[in-house]
C-alpha cells in the first residue's frame, strides 16, 4: 500500500493531493490560476495536515509530466524533485494526456457505452487553433505519439481515421480543455465529449499507484517535463547604456 504525493501543474490548474493505495485522501486544487509558484507548496502543506501523513512518510512523489505550459510545468517539476532529493523518495512521472484519457475512460466504463470499442483522444489547448493530443485505445495503449495538431475541418480524415484501420467501427471519446475547440466539428454519433475537461491530481492517483507497483521511476537528476512550446525569451535589441 503506497502513500504518494501527487502534483499537477501542466495547465492553468494547480493541484496537489495525497493518495493511499491509489485513492485520494486529501486534495487542494485551484483552477484558472497563474499562481502555481505561490500556491503549490501551500497546497501540499494543506494535504499533509488534512491527511495526517507527513512528507517523510510518503513512499513516492508523482508529477504530471506534460505536455503543458513551460512555466507551470517547471514549478511542478522543481517542487517534486526538491522533495525527492531532500527526503530520498522516488519520482513518478505520468503523461498528462494519459491521465486525461484514464479519467475519461473511468467515467465511460461503468456506463457500458462505447467502453470496449472506443478511442480516447485527450486534447490540451495550445492556443489559437492548435491542440496537443494523442490517441489511446480502450486499454489505454498509446496508438499515436503526442503531437500538436491544427484543428481543421479535416481533423477526422487527416488524424483520427488513419490511427485505426477500424476507426469507422469505434467511438471517439474526447477530453481535456482542447476538446472545447471541436464544438463546430462534425463527427456524427461516434463522437463522445467527456465531462473531463481539466487536469487534476484526481486523475493521477490510480496511474501513479500502478507505476509505483511496477517500480517505474524517473531519474530525479535528469527528469525534464514535456513542454508544448519552448519559452519565449527575448533579449534587448541594444545595450541600455
């Protein structure tokens, strides 16, 4: 039974939680924020107090790997690595798109609708008409690599259908904040828009437990998140003096 500290900062959501045996026992979360650096350590402290589990007693730290915002991912990775270094704990990294696919699948499975023949397509908003996405089958095996795509009227023909030679026989479950950009697209009855729109440490708990049991850990020294885009760093055109 693992006790895992969970950190999610890939997007505009700042979320921390503690899970025991894959179940959330304490969570602190704020959506639509740009204050990740300010909030995250306070959220972790809140979770420690609510759960009664001090950080020294956790078995691992799990962080959302991205893709996502450069700045917010750096905050999450830095805090996670700092805790791992100071307390000698292993680091788990969960792909952000996988966590969204897992959350959408968790909702669909109990309904028995589309669950055994679905493609799960999580999408993260990458600004303008671009999203970061990947495609997973009903076992959450990754069918396509994570990549940026431009939302066009040919999204189905150019991206989804080639992913599966039997695409015409399955349903497509879209999730993530990027899926909001598809409202004007036409997919027919095969498309299901999941209620899972935002990232959360709730989506990391079960996957992190699986990674822990499989001893699937990251090298803390060399771990880097997956960024959507490099930072926009500018230099002055001329010396100030």
